[in-house]
């Protein structure tokens, strides 16, 4: 990262307050997982995560400009980014240019328009659907909206309850939601004319045979998700700070996808092999698939065990070459002989990108191989402080693997 860009982010961060940080996090929810954002307490940490997601960079300032514009910090936009209100308004008129969704713009606008008395009324009416602890007097309206999203009380395509709540005392804001929904319906109707039905992301429901067969995912749980996570090593220089965040992200995603998820920490070489072998011998007849993550140091055909104190040693030998049986998919953080990168505070570039993409794309019924391709593209295009990383996919899948998202 260039010194000038780092200085720019520092100066902007120093000028932002707590409420403005909350607004920036809210606007970033379409690109960064809620769990990651909840842990952020400082604008600098948010900007670091946005860099890792390739949302901002030395040559990519538009999202940062848009964020400052959305929170009305035109002074920072002008002083540090050489832009202006008028320039941003012109740019945001270009179709597809805005990166903050209409949905988030709508909710933020409503939060701004509500008086403190209005907010208390909303909280009172939400008692029951939301836990009282989430509706404390000091909770901002954006925090309330976030809790409503977590509890699926509001969604991008379902704002009925919010409209019902506002109808009684802020009918003007209810009309704003009506206008948003009208524009959304108009947009969808135009897209239905533009695109044929056969490109639906629900091919099995539309009979789109060109998409191929889909693996059955009908059991609950769908299978085991085994995580082997080596964090602490005898040689402390080899400790993998940030890997705990990777483990939490994977557990969150695969529990959501209805997998029986288990994590083993700091295993020695033989124990790694024995644990994988133990799960390979379990009864999988009433399950759909098996998922395994191994987080450790490594090199070609080698995983570093937690007893290791020197050079990388040969322990368990993962099948990094093309598997010799069907129905196997392997995703690796990097190609052989190259490094992969991990933030000490937010986790590895590859795993965090994978979990973000799965949360975003599984509800759209994108198959796993395509999701991994999206991850490859995102990771490969990142500038990781002057370095690059290229993940690798190896697959003998014979069908599309689409994870069923619980309704």
C-alpha cells in the first residue's frame, strides 16, 4: 500500500465519529459479513477490511467517495479525495455506478428522518418480535434495522412490517418504502423482458436441462463439516494469528447450511491423519456430502503439525493432485510453491472471501464450483500490500453441487 494512500485513510479515519462509523458499516453490509463488521470498533479497521475485499484501494477510490457522500461528509470528500457533492451526484446517476444498494440507502434515509420520539415508538412496537435487550434506549435506529434483518423481520424484498409500523405515525416514510418497492417491481419487469426464463438461477424448477444434473441435498444435517485448525505452535514465530476468525467464519456458514460442524485445534501430524480417517469411516448413508477444512502452514504435499518447531515437516499428505475418484472437489488457498496471506486481525484472505461469497451466493443457488471461481477471481485481483495470491480448484464433480439454504 502506498504511503500516500495510507496517509489518506488515516486522515479520513481520524475525522470520523462513532455514529458515522456505524453508518459506514451499515452501508458495507452487502460486501462484508455482519460478524466481521460487529467486531470493528475503528474506521481504520473498517478500511483495512474493505481493502481486503477489493472495495477500496490506491487506484480504486469510488466506494470510499460514495461512503463519505452518503454520510454527508462532503468536507472530507473535497479536502482529501478531490471530489464534490455535484461530481458525486453526476456519477451516481450513471446506471450501475452506485455500490451502496437502494435498499441500504432507503433504510439509512428512514433512520435519518426519524425523530428520537419516533425511534422510541418503533422500539415499543417491536417488543415481542425482537428481544428487549436489543431495543435498549441507546440503540440507534441503524442497530434496530440490523437486528430486524438478523431476525428476518425485514429483507430487501419484504418491508411489510416496517411499513405497518410507520403507517401509524410517519405515513410519509411509509410512502417512501412504497416508492422504493414500485421502482423495484419496475426494474424486475424490465429484466424479465430482457432475459429469457432459461437463465433462471433455479434451473431445476424451470426445467433448464442445459445446467446439468444437481446433487441431492435433502438430509438434515447434510453431512459433517470437519475443521482442523492449527493456531499455536511450539515455535511461537509460527503461530497463525487470525486463524480463529477463519474457524468462526466457517462454523457460522456451515451451521447455517445445516451441517454438523466440529472443529479440532492444534493437532499433531498423526492426529490430523487419524481424525480425517475417523470421519471417513463414519456412517454417511443418511448424509449428502462431507466437507473438510485444514488450516495450517504447509507446502506441496505437506501440512505443518502443531508439534513442529523447525522447517516444514511431512505429516498428513492431502490429495493436492487430481483425485482419482469422482465426486470430489478440492479448493486450495494458493497454487503450490506460492504463499497465501492471512490478516492477524480478520483472518485469511481466501477463507474470509469464501465465507463471504457463500453467504451471498448460496441463497441465489449458485453451485459450489462457480462460487469457488468467484473466490479465485476476487483473491487473484487483490493487491495484498504489493503481493498476489492465486487459489486453486481441482474437481471431479459430475453434477452441480448447490447448498440448500434453510427457509
